C-alpha cells in the first residue's frame, strides 16, 4: 500500500496531498476543499475570511510590529479529466495515487485521471507552512503572510477576476502554480474564451429501404495536455482530426451526421472525440476503407509524437435515432471545424521557443437545440489576442448559420519586470542554495498573476513550483524529488524577505 509520508521531506506536504486527493475540487465545486483549508487554519490558530465568490484568505500574523506583508497564492480547483475507459466520479471518488519510475526518476501520478498537482501542490505547501509556523519549526518574525486560495482558476481565472481590492494586501506575491523546479516565471500570456452556439436544424432520415446504417467513429489515445504550455509540442487535437476526416468524407460520399462530441475544456488539448453518422449500407465497406486510408495519412504528421493515436469504427446495431443534421448545417459546421485556427499561430520574435499567439479548439457538444463549440485564444499581445478572435468571428459570419456567441472570459497578460526586488532576492536565494542560476521565463499560458497584478499594482510577483508534467490530462505526473527542492527554496526565500 502506498504511503505518501515515505516520499520525502517535508512529510507534512505528503500527508496533506493524500488528504487533498480525497476531496472533490473540480472547478465551480471548491466548497469542500475550501472548508477543509478553513478548518485546518482555524485548528492551527489562524484567522480566515472568504469573499462573496468563495476566495479564501488565511492570515498568519507577524510577531514584530514593524513588518512586511507577503502573499502566498494558489488556486483550489483542479482540471477533472479522465480516460473514457476509466470509471471515476470526480464529485465523490478519491484519486487513486501511484508512484511510477520513469528514466530512474520517481513520479507521482493517478490511475486514469488527472492528478490535481495543478494546483494541489500549492495548497499543500501553504498548509505545511501554516503547520510548521504553528509548531514553531519555522519563524518569520517580521513577515506577515496572507495565504490566498482562489476559486475557479481553470475555467477562466474567475476567482482572481472577482477579488475586491480591499480583500487582500501585500508588498509582494509568490504564486505557487508554476511547473518547473529550476525556473521562476515572471510573465504570461493573456487569453480570450468564447462559447459558440450553432442553431441545429434536423431532418428525419428516410429509412424505408434501410439504405443507410449508423456508425460510430471514435478518435482516442492522444496525449492532450495544457492548451497553453503544451500547445507548441505538435500534439494532435482530436476535434481537428475528426473534422478533417468528416469534411473529406462528406465531399466523397453521402453521409448524414447525428452528433459530434469531444473535448472537455478550453484549456486542455482534446484527446478524444466521437461522431455518430449514417453511411450508405451497400457501400459501407468502401466507405470504411476510405476512412481508414485518410486516418493513415493524417497519422503521418504525428509520427513519434502521438504513438497511441487510435481510430475505431463501430457499426451501431441497436441505434434508433434517425434525426440527422440538415445538409446546410452539416456542410457549414464541417467547414467551420476544418478551418478553425488551432495550435501555435506565431512565435515570439526575440525569445526562442516561446509561442507568441495560439488558438485551441477545445470542445464540441451536440445538444438538443444547438451544437456548442468552445474555443480559446492566447497571446503575449492584447492586440493580437483580439486579432485571432476577429479572424475566427469572420469565419463564423461567412458560414451564414444562425450563431449565438458568448464571451466567457477575457484575461490580461502579465508583463515581465526584470528589475523587481523580489526577482533579485529570488535569484540570489536560488544561487546560494543550488549553486546555479535559476531560469527566468515567461509562459504561453494564463496565470492569476496577470489579473492580480492589475488589481494590486504595488505588489511585485513571481511564480514558482515543483516539476509537474502533463497538466490537464490523465498523464499528469509530479516529480517527487522536486517537492523537497522547491520547499527548501521557498522557505529560504521567505527568510530573506523577512
């Protein structure tokens, strides 16, 4: 039986991680994790307060009258993703944790689901700090710590957006949501998220001669990942793959689409998608062969990147729904899906390897009255963030379909400050402990620092964290030894700042 306490120091971190992994905390459902943190803080003798949307602050007071105020910040929610073959109810089932050894390194992961290290590690670092301060193992006499736990970060950073200025104070902020133990993040992209509702017109497929048969096409096995951090890795988007298949199939043969469903979130690269459609019964062998040929061609671009990419086609013997999309809706929907911008769109002109602008075709859902598409755009420039959306909007307008557009979120980027006193202390501390320079970086993803900096411009900010790979996918894994490394770095940095 796995005992997380044996994974390293501080042991309290791993005790808390095990407890946190048993508490439901999908986005918009943070009530139980918030109550756990609040009760733990009160047990340790620290006061807490909540704002109107559910963000939580725990105050760890300084012992000296002359003090500085630091903010440690993380988000309470996690991305709840699982493989389709896995039975797991995120509203009640604990995560099934396990240790894997990969290239002589030990990693913590979860069986078939996201691990929630994004941002469970932040929660556990802060709880560990509170416990050690309470037990007088740590002492920051002249430093008051405001521990900020935000809600709903994974769905548009909504908790950070709704914090009122009077709810929080501080001279500096350390965000604990980065994913490389040798780096400090000081800048990030801004983003836009839109929900697109396409009015659905259907017709009843005439089956008097049983000319057509229903089939299910299922694309699976993709790596997925974070739609910002991992967008440049060449990974497949299941929705774009099936769009290519169906668009070409619709040109070649008469097909009648019932539904297309795939992806779960705008900030995750879609790993799986299902389409149900009718094809000509007498030409079914020919059509199925054509689909497989197309898929073989598509797979070439993912050679060495997506080794588990898989296509399955199933004839649905007992399927009785013969409501199919009107031909005009079907053709224009496939045009939109085929042409939607996706992936990296431009690279930073001065920073090697940093994506400047991107778009992610995140989800498609067939509902009773409409087909909903969710997309997100990211850019290090506010101007180009809007330009990408304007091009997408132009494509939607050209379709001639009846479309309702909802702007879900619009969050700012975070401009790097290389002269920050906090950053200077960060670099000094890391060099003293590890005898090497810390990497200073900006990322192509949204961090709450962008919003918090706009609300609290007086605060200097950095973001740090242990090494975590595959966030937002069931392949998420936490490098165990990096937890201790970042802990040493964090408490040493706080000591310098106090």
